C-alpha cells in the first residue's frame, strides 16, 4: 500500500511501504553516503574514514606485541587449534624437516608434571605411525606408552628381573645386516658395532663405579671386546660375563694392551675393572644386563616400547642403566635400516624416538651426558627424529659437573622445535636464555602453571596447552583436545581416576 505523505514533505521524498518493508524513493535505489534523509532509514552523521594500511604479516607484527602470529603450519599431525585464531595446528618434526620449516628433526618438550607433555607426545607418536614412520619409545619408566603401542599393533619389550633382558653388547639389527654384507662397507659397519659396544659398556661401568674409567682400563676393555669378537666370529653375541672372564684370564693380547710385563703387573692394573664388571653381573644390575637379549626388536613393528618400569624399584642406578641400554638398542635399529637402504636391501623408513624422563638417564654418574650426546647428535643423517622430555631445566642442574650441565643444556639448544607446557616465571626466564621468548609469551605460559582456585575437580589451566617455538619465530599457542579412544590410551594417571581407590569404593564399584 502507499504510505501517507507527511505535511510539508516533497512528494519525491516519500517512501513506499509494501508488505511491511520500507523501500527508497523512486530514482534513489543507490543510497547516498550518509543514508537517505528520511526517518528510520539509517541516516548517520559524517564520520571521517580511518586511514588504511597494508603490509605483510612479518612487518605488521612489529607494530604490536602479539603473543603469536597467524598462519600456522598444516604439515604433520594435527595437535589442536590455535588459541587465538582457532585454526588447526599441525606438528611433526619429520614432516617439518622435509618441508624445510626446520633445520633438524630434534624436539624438546618442557613442562611441569600433569600439564600434558606425554599426551602431546602420544598424539605425535600416533600420527607418525599413521604417516608410515616407526616410533621407538626408548625407556618407558612408568609405563606411559605401552598400552598405546599395543593398540597400534607394535611391540612392547618389558625389561626386568624375571622378564626380558637386554645384552649391552648385542649388535642388534646391525648384526643381522652384517651377516648379509661384505667388502669395505661391512668393515665400516663392524667399526660402528664395535664403537657402540664399547661406548655402552664404558657408560655402564661409569654408572656402577660413579666415576670415569682410567685410560689403561679403557684400553684393556676395548681389546677384550675385540678379542671376543674374533673368537666368537659371529656364532653368537658376546655378553658382559664373557668380557669379565677374558679380563680375569688376562691373555697375552690384554697384557700387551695394558703395557704389563708380567701377569702380576697386569692383574694390578686390571683389578678395578674386574670388580666393576663383576658388579654388572652380580650386583644390583644382576639378571638384567648379564645375559643374551631375550626379545630382539621386531624390525617390522610400527612402534616399539621398551618398558623399564619394573627396574625402577631397584634404584636409580638400575633404571639409568636400563635407559642407556634402551637408547643404544633403539638407535642401532635406525642405523641398521639406514645401512640396508644404502645397499638397496630395504626401503628407507623414518623413525621417531621418544626419550622421556631425560634427566633420570643423565644424572647417574659423571660423563653419561657424553654418551647421550654421541647417540643423538647425528640423528638427522639417519632419518631419525628425537623427542626429549623433561620437567625443568633445573633437572639438568643436578648433574655432577659443570661440563655435563653445559652439554645437557645443549640438547635444547640443538633442538629445532621447543614445546613449552605450563612453567613458572623463574623457569621461563632461564628458558628464554636458550630459546628467545617475548614478554607476552612468557606471561601466557606462566598463566598455565598453577590452578587459580581451590575448587575440587577444577581443570588445571595448563592441561593440554602448549607453546610451540621454532628459532626466532613467534610462538604458536595451541590447545589439544582428545577424541575417541585417546582419552583412555593417553591417560597417564589411571590410579587417580574415578574408577580407582576410594572413588570407586564410594560408588559401590570394585576398587581393585
């Protein structure tokens, strides 16, 4: 219908209302800049247009102290959504290395207990297996990963008295490769096997003794390993007991290596080494590392977990020894795969190694950091990514010498990717000396470090929240949410859940 014209209003200014809708006057389909000059037409006073600027994100981010920049990587395993923009964030040290996003596949995860470090790593393990990589959990101390590895169809090796044993001198998968090779390349691999055997045996002796071996003892130990290799000729792998027997016997080759002109002189020089080796066989480590390997690593398994939770009750020395052996055995698998691929005997396959509770393996004795450093430094050439996990940099300060502490801090310095979970401000100040953090980044991570109330059942503010840092780039704050069976497979506190203890008893359930 036609709207009644107001008194004094020009006919041209009248609006037409049809079916309850107001339309502009005829001839004015395009409204003027300030709107039509009629009631209810959105007439506005003049507002000067604001200046507009265009620039790249790399330039604009300097105008304001943003906590994080936009444009998150979409290469790798989805680990959550960006806390500010909501977009999906992907993370995978192997995939990022292939895409040129980082220069090495090392990753260091740092955060307080209970903030979800293991949950993030388990998501990365699941994604790595899905993308065709093999996951190696080298020393599962609780265990946190055994159930996930079994769910993925992998292999769980349970180390301890009465279960599985690991022979520190076992060449492992490298020995299998050597049996099929000849020529100069076989000689290189034999030298690698010899170096691994001797390094691990020296690390275990250092752990038992609490100090480094003397130079003469190192020479005798190395010659004993060589002599056993010659005698056995590949019929079987030598053991620590075999080394002890040869050192005690003191054949001419060992007396010559010790520069001893008589048997009495040799026994005097080798006495300390004999007792150290004897402790490996009869002391607190007896029954775990003094026999042949009971369950070799399955080269075709998509994931392998070396569960050392059973040796933890025997003390830190045994646990540290188990972690060192697990590291050596796992890295030998990657070395063997690389050797087979080099000769065209197998296709190349990447590995993701998880080294949880890092501090427990390093504090056993002075010099153990050197062994861990030698194992991990050349991972890039082997197609292997490593994830090191610890609670705090203060864990590394507990190492015996300043030299060890400096080398341990180098682990995070050499890792291209650093992931920070909830940490207190004092810890972040130390981290920022190695991995640069902006003020807002430190404030954000510190806000995740402690609950803000005493409300029972309240969610920890840092659970599932992480800041991903790579080089000088601004960090990526991401929040992980679990889906489907992840809630059970990734649970690291089943003993404190609603189906345990008093909680279960109060609900009438069986607390067992």
